[in-house]
């Protein structure tokens, strides 16, 4: 059978399954809570694996491979901290409390949670705008990874790869809502896991094993096998924190805690997500080893697609191709459902008092999913920067705005409305301002000193400090509501 024909057959079967899942889950979507968070009845396995699929998308498979290629084995620290902070501690610290409080407050989105937890309509409007705008940038990074994969593995023009993968997601997400997102995410996590394991096995085979591969990397540049090596501590620490601690403030990830059915499922989900998250090591390792085979790539994001296309058997390439597409689609779909919720439920219906019933809200959410997706596709046709750079930028702004208010909102009785406002706005302005300053400094030569650190770090620090200091000196306290421990 012709190689390209096999890829197309496998892809069409996979796409058909996703669309069917979308239409089947739509039949279970009876309310706005069903559409946005699956009616709070999702089990541990589906919640955890869809969390993994949304977390380690094509951004990690393609972008992580690109960073591994560029900076070497020091990038394995990203995966290690991803598993520890982004998976295990996120589920341990946030999971139970988020499920209980969002259920108590009847909150179905992050802006909804902030408004009800702090009795602060401003928070709903401000966070909705931030989420709607900056998740589109994240979408662009996801679609870029998908476009690169289509281009290298199928020979399809990058732009067509972006359009095809993006439109398929728009169909099943717009129609099936959150249930479609988590169930397709569950399927996609399984496909990702299998494809990455097959990729690792074949990579170690063609490089002569791990020891030989590391020796070959060292021969190219000793910095590729050292920590921090070519990357340097500022770059390494910045990106590790952005894509690990940043999860704690990302609405598409926290939605899994809103929707999970009970606290027992949270405990089981923590274990499953931590084990599943270990697949994150593979792209960085394979990307680094790819440098021993393709030392002169101009676009580092092509490292893993090149390894796959050159060294894997045809059937394994087909499986990997679907795995990467699955990874990107899972995250893209998760982001779309969150963006639609922020735009329609939080801004249009609640903040601006647009009178629509539940059925109309679902219809408007479907429509907004489609529009946000189309905008993302158009922007992804000519994306700036590497995949992981786009991801870090969007995550930095959103997490700097949301992480501290969300974390303190779960645990601290001393938070005040004024503290929340200063924390959100301050974190947002500092992260954006810092990254703008970096670009200005970069135009005059290499960045030195503390300015090498990503805007996420000063943004989150500013947000945390403002929350604590302003809350301590103001009196409009909003204690944590007592939750139902079930």
C-alpha cells in the first residue's frame, strides 16, 4: 500500500471517530453545566488522562522536541518538574478543594468562580477578557505544531495542515461540548502514549542506545549533555516554571477539577495523571538525540517529525502521526471550550446581562467556539516564533493574572476584594511589561542579568505579593465558603 494512502486512511478513521464521539456526547448535553463541565460526573480515568492529553499536546511533542534539539538533555528537567508540580502537586493541592468549592458556588468557569468566590463582578469581566485573548495565542502554538506535522509526515502544505486539523476540532467541540472534549481527550491520551513509546524505542535503536546517543551529543557540544548547558539557568528555570507551575492558573487544565465526580475520583486521578504525565520525558529526549542524526536543522520544531519520517516503519509513522494530531486536537478542543465559556457565559450573559436561556447559551457557545477557532486558524497560517515560545507567552500572562487569586481563593480566609483586584491587574501588567521590556533590550543586544528570566516569574511573584500585602492592609475580606466534603 502506498505510504501516503496509509496515513490518509488512518487519519480519516481517527477523524471519523472524533466526530462520532462529538455527536454521541451531544445527546447527553442537556444543560449549560453539561456543555461547560460535563455535569460534574466525569470519572477518575477519563478526567486524568484527558488532563494529560490537554497538558502534553503537540506543543510538548513538537515544541518539546524542538527545545530538546536546541538545548540538549537539560530540557529533561522540564518534564521532571511537569510531572511533580504540573501533575502530582496540582492534583494534590488543587483538585479536591476546587471540586468542592466550585460545586458549592455553582461555578462552571474560572471567571465564574472568581466572581462568586469574591463577590466581585470586575473579576469576571477582567479574567474573561484575558482568557479569551491570550488563549487564542496558545491555540496558534498548538496549530503550528499540527501544521508542521502534516507538512513533514504527509508532505501536505503547512497551511493546509493547520486548516484541516483545526476544522475537524471545530466540528466535534462545537457540537459535543465538554463531554466531547474529555472523552476525545481520553482516547487521544491513549494514542499519544502508544505513539511516544514506539518513537522512543525506535530512536534508541537508531542511535545505538542511550549511552551511545549521549556520547554522540557530547561530541557535538558538551553543553548538550550538561545542566544548564547551552540553555543557561535563567532560560531553564523560566520555562520549567512557566509550563509546570503555570498549570495552576490555566483554566483549561483546572476544568478537570470542576467536572470530576467526587473526592475519591480526585485521589485516583492524581495517581493516574502522575503516571501518565511521565510521557513528557520522551519528546525532550528524542529531540535531543535527533541532533545526532540531523545536526543542521534551521527549524528545531522539525526535529521529531524528521526522526519519525526517516527512521520509523510506515505503520509506526501512521500511529505516531495520529498521536501528534491527537495531542494537538485534545488541547485545542480544551482551550476552545474554555474560551467560549468566558466569552458567552461570563461576558455576554452574566456581565453584560444579555438575556438568553440555557438552550440559547449552548447554541451561542457552539457558534463562538467556531468563530474563536477560525480566528486561531487564520493567525496560525503565519505564526511568529517557536511553538514553545508562543505557549510560554500566553501561559505567562494568564497564570500571572489567575494563579494567585485562584490558589488563595481556595485556602485563605484573609483575602480581600481589593487584594484580588491588585493581584490580577498587577500580575497581568508586570508579566506583559516585563516581556515588552525584554524585546526592547534584545533589540540592543544580548539580554543580561535578571532580565533573562521569563515574564511569568516576575508576573506571578508580583501577583502573589500584591494579594498578600494588599489583603493585609485592607478590610473588605471575603472568607472561604464552607464546602461540602463528599
